[in-house]
């Protein structure tokens, strides 16, 4: 599905989008604020999270590992909520 968006674009734009990926990975390696921003965006926008998960699976080893560091942290479930479910 994501490839369908790039199909109608002329070659310079499509190649530019693919060239931005290594630049983003370099920023993710060296900038904690970029990692934090991407993590917040993944938590807020489900479609972005799904897209990045797909990239994690297809990216070469180190790139995939770096993208996995931006996964949103799961919110802990409070014990009170567990008690209410059991009752």
C-alpha cells in the first residue's frame, strides 16, 4: 500500500523520499530529541506506528534496530484497574 503513494510521483521526488530515510536514521542515532519526537508521534498516530513497524521489519539490521528504539513505551496498567475487572 505505501508504494502506491509513490507510484505516480516523478522519479526525482520518489528518489528523494528514499534518500531521506538514511538521513533520518543518522538523526535518530545522534539526537535524543529526534528519537523522543518520533516516539511521541508514533504514540499519537497509529498509522505512523504501523508504517514504522513495517519499516523495522524490512530495514537492514542496524537500521531496523535503531527504529525499534523509537517504539512507544507501553503505559503500565494500574492494579486498581485489574481489581475492577476481576470484581
